[in-house]
C-alpha cells in the first residue's frame, strides 16, 4: 500500500514542478522572440516536444493511435490545443508582457464554462458556477481597463485571449470526440504533438525570413521551451492526471499565472501594476467558484491503464 505522506509529498512535488514549467512558458517565449518569429517558435516548440514524447513512447513500447477517425480527431485537437494557441501566444507577446500573458491564460476555464452554457450542457449550470463566470470575466475587464487611456488593448491582447478560447474549444472537442481510445496517455500526447508539428510546418512559408544568426539566449530559450515547457510538461501532466486525478492536476492552473508574473518581474524586469495583480486575484477567485462542488476526485486508474485522461482547464 502506498504511504499517504510519501505519496502526498511526491504529488505535491510533481504539481510544483509542473507549475514552474508551465508558468515559465511565457518567459521562454519572450526570450525566444529576440531571435525567432512567432511561427518559427511554434514549429520548433512542437517539433522538439513531439520528438521527446515519441522517444518516450517508443521506450515504453506504446503504439500511436491509428485509423482515419483517430487521426482526424487528433488533427483537430492538435490545431486547437497546440498549433493555434502556441502561435497566438507568441504573436501576442511581441507587445504584451509575459506575466500578463500568463494571467490571461488563466481565463481558459471561464471560456470552457461559457462554451458549455452556450452548448446547453446541464453540468454548466448552477449558482456557484454562474457567479464564478461573472467574477472571472470581471477580473479580465479589470486587467484590460478599457476606461483608461493606456489600457491593455489591441490585436496583441486579443491574440492572448484568443489562445485561451482556443484551449477551451480544444478541451470541449477532446471531451466529446476522444481519439485513440485504449491508447496510453504517452501515445496520445506524442501523436497530438506530432500532428501539431505537421500543422505548424504548413505555416512556415508565412512565418517570416529565416533567423540570421540568433544569439545564444533565444536559441537556449527555444530549446527549453520545446523540450521542457512543452514535451516534459505534456508528459508530467498526463502522469499527474492518471496518478492523482484531474482535480489535483487542475491545481496547476491556479499557480501558473502567479509563476508567470513572478518570473516576468524577476527575470525580465517587467513592471507589475496593482491592476494586473488585482485582476489576477479576481480571475482565479472566479475559477475557484466555477469548480465549487464539481465533484470528488475520480479514482486513479491502474498503472498502465489506457483510459483516456481528462483535459486540464489551463495550459
């Protein structure tokens, strides 16, 4: 029998590492933009993450999903959950601080709930969840502050929100159209990032001129972004879901904007205004309300089970 205290320490450590990796994503994007275009970052990020997961899947003896239906569903999931939001975050961060990008990413669960309401899902109803939805979007408005002359607005900020909406659409699709049932999580994640790499490659002709001798910092940032913040993060995410359940894994979503804001301020010297901090607190409070009474943590499947993991509310 697993020791509760030891298991809790391991689970807490896994969540902490995952939050650091996820939250640092926006820092690495910001640094990589000094030498690469958004499309180039998206492609290399997907390719490096896919390469790592394909190696892990091969070592585990796991075969990737096959069949026209499974591949088609994976392509849609890869576009909405990887290629499109990765590109939008890189585009948006050309003008918006990395910390703000992380905070806006935390609105993903709110968009997921709104999509559920529009789709007529009964589970999306409830006083707590509706109050959380209203609270979360009030926090988003506070961050944008459209009533101020120097408000956060324009295409860059909208691109960041578009990335969060894309994640929400992806999770809805993945929940209704599971791909590769019976395939272990490592096989699904490897196949999804591989599909995302192919889609990102199609965008390269419109991705700007090839980088001219980028410095060491952008190159290292892009390597860390692809291998650790994408590939390792995907692997740890699915491991956390299978070992602890989606509720435990969802806790990362609450830590992610905090990490992104801290790293942006400490490493990049970004100025963190009171409005962004207050907006982040309100958004996270809204997300907590939307998850109020969502249900007990599901029982973790046995090791090696091919059950499809549930998607996370943020990435």
